[in-house]
């Protein structure tokens, strides 16, 4: 076991603690910095590689965000794949990447013009904007893997209710009158 393997359990505990108690990332950052100070005090310089930020902890544990990154045009909002933009930037000798979107390209009565808004410049080496996106199947998978997910789906029907106090959408009069179909004789949605 390397030193990194010896303290990976500490990182896992800190990450699990945050998730279990729904704590903000700043709490994790503080925990990591404090733990690094404690480990260096106890073990000396052998714990120099202990991460003191969430970013470094995620790299250490091999955790990755499953985001798809797009580069949006700030003017017309067309989305470009970030990986495609990186390839274009490497191969492009001009160094400025512009939006090529043409609104209504098949409209014959007017001359079509492309957007031409600057998306990225070679000197900066990063796009003007990033649009992070997680596919719906990954989001649903995350929901379904939560403990007691089925019970949480019916939470609204078993919650505590108060007289004349609206604490949730389900307390509203409209929700109580919703029917499964447009027919007046159909069962209520609840």
C-alpha cells in the first residue's frame, strides 16, 4: 500500500459525510484542509500529497463529473461540442473560432448570413461560455439508486398536514380537485 492508498479511506469518508448530511462543498474544503494539517502534524512530510481541495480529492479518488460540455454562442445560442471546438482550435491557423449558424438557411427571399459571433480565441484557449449538460438517463439513474427511492416517491401522501397552512403544492385546492381524465365522473388524481 502506498501513502495515497492509506488515506483514500479518509477521502471517501469525507465525501460520504457530505452526501449523507447534504453539506455544502465549502464544508468539505475545510475538512480536507484541516485533515491535511492533522496528518502533516502527525506524520510529517509523507502526507504532503494529501489533497487540500475537493478538486484534488476527486482526482485522487478517480471521481469524474459526467457532464457533456457544449460551447454556446452568446448571440444565437447554437450549441457546439466542446471536444469539436478543441480540435478546431488545434488545427485552425487563424486562432479565432466564430459561430457558423445560419438562421433560416432555406429562406430564399433574403440573403442568408451566418452569426459570426466569436466563440473562442486561440490566445485565451478557452471558450467564451460553457454549457454543462447531464443526459436524462444519468439523472434518472442517480435518482433510482438513492436508498428508499420508492418510499420517497409517495412521501407527499404521508406527510404531516396543518389546517389552513399551505406547506406544499399538494395542499392547494386545485391539486385536490384534479381528475385522471376530463370526465367529471373519473377518479381523483390522488
